[in-house]
């Protein structure tokens, strides 16, 4: 029983740590996406406009590619 409790507490700490990381990544992505189109800096000083990041996609396959992969987070269901 003690071992099970210890493992559950460890799992909870791991999940909280991963949640913090994902929240930070989402916040950073949202900050970069603010303000509409963002200019993409190309070699030679040229800039190419690109649309802001889209949070969700209706295409499940595209959504899979944009999801961050975090070990042991259950991302395999995506």
C-alpha cells in the first residue's frame, strides 16, 4: 500500500511538471501568434508574411503533427 501511494504521488508530481511545461509552451506560442500575420525572416534579410498560428485544426491528422509529444502524457491517443 505504501509503495502504491508513493508511486501515485510520483505520478502526480510528474503530471504537474508536464502540465507546467505544456502551459508555458502554449503561452509562448500564443504570445508569438498575437498581432495577426507574422513576418518570417528568410536568409538575406527578406521577409515573407505568414498567417498566425492556429490553435486547433479540424483535420485530425494535421492536429497530430502539431501536438507536442511529451513522454507518459497519454499523447498516443492523439
